[in-house]
C-alpha cells in the first residue's frame, strides 16, 4: 500500500469513497463535503459531492479538489469546471495535512471567507464585493437546486457506511428518522429510496 492508498484508507474510516480510479501516476475518487453548519451562509448545512485527485507526488504536492460543474457559485470555485482554489492547497500547502482536515477545516473556511483578490469565478467575486446580499441570493438559489439529500448520497455507496459519517448525516438532519426538512423527506419518500448496504469491508483493490 503506497502513501496515496494509505491516505484513502484512512479517509474511508470516516467518509464513504466511490468512483475510485487508479492510474500509474495518480489515484482519484469521490466523497462528500458538508457546508459549515453553525455559521449563516448560502452553503450552511448543505451536502455536496467532491472529487479528489492524489498524484504520486502526494503528500509533497497537495491534492486537487473539484466539485461538479455549475453547482456552486463562489469566488474561488470555477463555476463551469468545478475546480477549487484555496491557498492552503496551493502556496501554503503543508504535507502533514490529511484528507479529513481538508474536508472538515480547509473547505469550510473557504466557504466562510471567500478570497476575492485571486478568484476563479470573476463574476462571483465582483458580485460578492458589490453586494453581499445579491451574491447570497444567487449562491443559495444554485446550491439549493444542487444540494444532495439522503437518496442522492446513498445511491453511490456500495459498502458499510462509517459510523462517523452516519452521525454526520444525523447532525445535518439528512438521515431518515432525524428531524430532516419536510421537503427532503418528501423527496425521499417520492423516490422510494431503498438502499442495500454491504456489511462486509468491501475490498476496493488497494
């Protein structure tokens, strides 16, 4: 097991990973990210899918992080490609940072404090600087349309859900039986989402 595979193995203890692709020079996969829960923002409490790429130079070189195109209106996320730009994953990268820290600390900080001085989405940066209110309206409209519910999340998981992640879903009211929002519950019932999870530790070939 090389360094990249070990990092993925450690992440799987807390978060589900899927769509794993192993190449000669990199490994890439999808997992989930949650918007900050306790701070008002257009992304508060939202669940989103992210793509992570670890090259053979990791951890000397930082991971590449991306979201699905046209899902997040943010100065530091390219709206069309989904590329995410944050200093701690570029010039200020520290090789001791693990993947869970990126998901739970670095990305939330980006959503709380956008950097409009070096934007990937110039239009979002200009709107954020000109009118926080108008920026928040557009960002919330887009993320509300693209944010994931329980069915969306579980359809990609083909292994036992880590207890840590299950508790995360409960914390964000995205787990059946918790105080989930009425619209989410209706969507869940409408799709009649029946998820069969494996109870064994699925071997992903690492």
